[in-house]
C-alpha cells in the first residue's frame, strides 16, 4: 500500500514539473538552442533594435518578454557594479525576431580576422624595430618580402573582419519555432 502511494506521488510530481512551452532555434533540422519561461534571451527585433529580457511566457507562436538591460555602473566608491533596468513587458510574434547573437564558443578569433590583424601588426612593428637597432635597411631587398607577407596577412585579416557575421539571421538556414 505504501509503495503504490509512493509511486503515484512520484508520477504526479514528475508530471507537474514538466515544461509547458519551449522556444527552439534550429539550424536546418538540428536543434541549436532552446529557451523556456524564465530564460534570458537577447535578440534583434525586426526593426534591427537589440532587445534583451526574461521570457515570461511562450504561447503558440508568441512571446511575452520582460525587457531588461544590465549595465555596468560605478557605485559610491567608484567600483564597477551591475545595475538592471526594467522597461516593461513586450509581446511579439516569433516571426518578428530578425536575428540572434553568434555564440562565441566557435574559434571567433580566427574566423573574424583578429588573430591575423594582431599577428601581422606585431610582426611589422618588431621587424622595423629590429632593422633600426641593427642599422639594416627597412625596405631592403631581403626585408621587403617579409614585410609584404605581413601586409598580406593584415589584408587577409581585414577581409575576414568584413565578411564575418556576428549575428545568426533567422531565415532559410536558421528557424525559430515553439514546441508545446
């Protein structure tokens, strides 16, 4: 008797704690990220404005978001502290979400060209300083190909920086949907 009551109570408690609705980001048919009620979300609205907040509810194809903004401000002693500003509730359709920020767990430093820019700039600086210390010609015939390769690396970094996307645009590749 006690065992059956215990099993019934366990089954009821598991059913009561289940999530109701779920917001799902998919890349083609693969799930990338999920949000539930109470989750923090940052996205770009259809007007290209960035909105961040806490999801209050997810119903059918609409979201109710408590808009917040977390800022770093100085306290009375001058040390940086976090401050949260609430802007109110926003109800929107999931089709009004234009994009989401790209996650930084990829190798972003290589993809966005920062590594090429820093490395080539440091190489050119050290090459010029060493040439001046050794009294060598900076634009000499043996040094010019090395500087040319460094400048090529800098140009490659700039090209990567211009072509790198910082947002995931909702469209044919990425889709947002709700799951009941």
